[in-house]
């Protein structure tokens, strides 16, 4: 999405949709709480972008029962993917996938 759209993005760690089990398992293994949300291999969330201001607050309930949750924002730096922690600090987010053999 980033490269094809000519933008970058900043994701908010606290907004990533990771359940209690995944967060707990990550912390137990010494990983960041959001690790399995981004790199766990269970891809069943839809990621898309909307123009700014389309969602009031952090979530929007759709007529079909699904909820759209804002997890970040696009930026002007093409292809750059950053993660904002709970204190507001930004760090580059590694681009990697799930390794089934590890």
C-alpha cells in the first residue's frame, strides 16, 4: 500500500488488534506485545486507508456488524513504516513476515 500510493505510515502500538493471549505469549517469550499481531502468520484482518476525518474517534461500527479501527496514519515519507509506542516515541518497523520454520 505504501509504495504503490507514494506514502509512508506510522502505526500506533496501542491500537494494534492483538488479543490478551497473543500479548501474553509475546511478553513471555521476551517479544514486544504487538509482535504476533504483525508477525504471527494469522492474517484475518483487512488493512486499508481512508482520507483523514472519515472516522470520528478511533473506531467506526459498520451496518454489517464489523468494526473499522484506526491503527495509524499515512505520512509523506514514501515507503517508510514507523511504530509509535505508548510514550509517543517513533522507531522503524521491520518489514518481515511469519517464518513457519522458526
